[in-house]
C-alpha cells in the first residue's frame, strides 16, 4: 500500500558467502564463481584504496584467497597492434573497471582529415566519438563478465574505405602485463583476479 515495513540491506558478498555456506544446493561451478567474485572485489578495493579494512574476500579460507599472478605469456594470444590508413589510425585502447566495464579505442585522424566526413562505429553501432586532445575516443560500455575475452570491433568509414580495429578487455590486460614494470603490483593482481572472474563466469554464458 506504499507504506514501508522493514528495510533490508544485502550485498554481493552476502550472496556469494551464502553460496559458500550452502554448497550442497549449488553446482561446483557456482562455488568457484562465488570465490572469484569475492577475490576480484577485494583486489579492486586494494587497487582503488577503498574500504581496505573490510575486503570482500576477508572470510574466505587463506588458500582460497591465493590468486596466481599472470604474466604476459598467459595472455599473449590477445595481443593487438595499431592499424592505420589514409584517414588516420587507431593508436591505442584502454579498459575502465571502476564504474561500468568499458572498452575505449583511441582514433587519431591524419593531418587534413575532415572529421565531419567520417562515420564511426563501435560494436556495430554508429556512435559519436568523444574528442580528447588529438584523439577521438570510441567506447563499448557495460561488458558482461563472460565477454571480457571477446573482441569488439571499432570502425572508421571515410566514404572510400573502412579502418577496423578489434580488441578485448584481455588485450588491455596483456599490454599491462607486457610492461608490468611500469604498473603497480595491485594492478597486476587486479588483472589476475579479473581473468579468473572472466573464466569462472563463462558457465553462465547464454
């Protein structure tokens, strides 16, 4: 009738830990995924320095909190290189994890290219790129866990030919691992946990 009775608070950790306390009601894949969620959450807290005194995986057994650190060779198959044509080039890419999981591709037009004459597409959808300095950024947002290893296509059409650039979230992870000396240990650990999270989630892929 529109009147509030009781208010309940529930977290992802609460649900994951419920699965871990009641494994007989779940498949082994569910249990493994619950652990992966908690470890990924804890690594994200460490990386972004958020509520580190209350890590998501704090109630896991010590052995379950161990995350094997990846190296570049583990993700080498996801390596991509920049592509170019007469209109410009895709110079790089990034991965946003702090909010919605988002892939961003960075297009740099060639000198003299008229941007208004170009058509931009991301994952098959026509988009308006966001200008940032000398780059134009194309994004694919809200990527599902099981699609973190899926290549997404970014395209620039200039009326004559199409410049195509494809990569996945794991491509970005590979680039970080390949240059691991330039990044913090907490980011390397976050990427390692992300990979496990992605792998464990594949059982739920439609």
